[in-house]
């Protein structure tokens, strides 16, 4: 299992999630919006991955169908940021 570090930017309260693979083998994780903290259930968001530049489809916190799959190589990492969809 990959380690997760949850934080937000100081000035904008933009939720960020860092995922680190500390294992000696590749890992795959399923991501939803819930680990990013207190997001409004009625708002729509996108997730942007910084290292792979992946941008998710718009989704809501309550929408279980929009789980994202993240794969990390050995010693790999990803920094994910949630943005409200306007």
C-alpha cells in the first residue's frame, strides 16, 4: 500500500494529496474525492496529477462511479490537486 500525505495550500485552501510508493514493487490505488478533506457534496471537481499531468473527468464527492485509478512505480510518487469545476 502507498503512503498518503494530505494537506492544502495555505492561501487558497486547495486540497492536495501526496501519494508515495515506499514498497519494493509497483502499486495501484483507487482514488475518490473523500480523502481530500471537506469538499461540498453538491459541487463538481476535477483532480489534476502533477507528475503525469493527468486531468480527471468532472466528479462529485458522492459519485462512486468516478473513482480514479493511480499506478505508481517503485519509489514513485504523485501529487494530486482538486479544483472546483466552474
